[in-house]
């Protein structure tokens, strides 16, 4: 059995792209692997969030994860800051991370450029904290997007560096989890490539049916096909891509056919159908989010038990790392 670990920074809410791109795969992974799903709240400190907002965001993501079907009985679901062992291993690994390589990290350079007034040490060592998250459970696989691949590469370097410095075969080199063909990419509504958190582009799991209808209605279209059997422009293809995920093959074939005949004036119907079918997917999840989010006792139980399981694994790693590095008790 392989160990899979995934972390998410608590900012904003999950959208349809997260749902089909990650959550659906997580549900499968938790059946087959030893999974750690955690909320990286320490990572979000690099931007100094306000304390109320930080807590609210952790509650959001946790509730949404659980509502999507992540199962605390099958996976270890925890909040990073509930596991103090991570902080200690982070300290130890920081001594093996060099200023030059940290300054060269793409994400650091970008953030430093965007917020020159807040280039804090935590921002610089963000990749070390992420490496710690991964190495503390000796994860085999980490599902990450393109923007995190460099951090994963750095994690492998820290694992190798530690092993060679102390002459051990201790840390595994984690690999990016590749979904291959199974990865569904949900495009945005504004004609741009990917669904992301920008206005007019994104449908959140918690969007009310009316909001979903409104957003879909506003999605970018044109006057219809200019002739029969022409290729669809990207922004129309995008709507079909979403339709394929949420609707039946018959529905998709019906609209595909309309496109191919070159008829016009059916986008309104297509959008109505698309909104309706998106709502069919989000409504039950949304209902569960509503219940879970207000159930403090349940959230407390999940995070407490998750932290206990995560700490057990983290404690073991930390104990061994301490020994390897020469911290021994008398
Ligand atoms: N840096 C990741 C992001 O911004 C979040 C994250 C923190 C993470 N620790 C991790 C992801 C460990 C995977 C593994 O998306």
C-alpha cells in the first residue's frame, strides 16, 4: 500500500474544478491507499491573514472536504497546526536548506515581487515547510498541480541531502501523483483555460442555484456556428466539456448535433440545461456542507482524531530523525 499525501491552503471555497479535478480522485485514493489529507493553515500565514478569517477558512475547507466524501475512517484528515511535530521537523530541515536555492524558487520570486513589503522568512522557507509536511509521513505520492512541482522537486532534494549527509537511507523521494487520463480539467466560464477563482469564471460548490444559473447564463458565447460542421471555438468547447461531465451522453449528443447542423439560437437552452445539471451535482454536496459546517461537535471529533493519527506517524519520524541527527536522551 502506498502513502499519498495532499495539502491545501485554507483560502476561499472549493469550486467545480477542484471537485472534478481533485476530490473525485481523492475518493478513489482513500479506498486504495494510506491517505493523508490536511489543511495547510501554517502555510497561509505567509500572507498574514486575519485570525477570524483564518479560522473560518479552515472550517470551510474541512466542511467541504467532508461533504464531498473524504472519510475520516478511511483517511487521516487533519489540520497542520494541530501537529506540533511538523514545526520541530521544519526547524531541523531548515538547517539543511540554503538561502541561494530558496531565493531561486519561482513561487518565492513571484510572491516577493507581488508583495515587496512582506517578504518574510516564512515565505522564503515555504518549500521547507511543504517538504516537512510530506517527509514527516514519508509519503510516496503527492498529487500536485504544475505550480507545486518545483516544491516537490525541492522535497526530493532535501530527502536526498538528508540521507547522504547522515549516511542513511531514511527519507523516500516522493513522486508527483499522476492521474493520467483520469484527470478531468474543468475549464472556466469566461473562455479562459482553467476554472479558477476569478469572477465570471468559477462555480463554487456552495453557490446557490440562482447564482449558478446567473453565472452560466453569462458564460462567453457568440452568435452560433457560422456554418455546419465547423470546429467549435475554445469558449464553446469549454461549455461542452463541462456538459460532458455533468450531463448524460444523450444531452451532449443532442447539442453537439445542433452545433454540427449549423443551427443558431439554442445557446439559451444549452445554458439552461448546463445550469440544471450542475445544480444536480452541487445541491446534495451543498446540503451536506451546510450541516457539517455548523456541527462543531463533529468537526471537533474529526480534527481531534485526525490529529491523533497524524501525530502518531509524525512522532515516529521525528524520533528517528532526532536519533539520526544526534539528539539523544540521557
Ligand atoms: N503549497 C501547497 C499549495 O499552495 C499546499 C501544501 C502545503 C501542500 N503543504 C503541502 C501540498 C504538502 C502538497 C503537500 O497548493
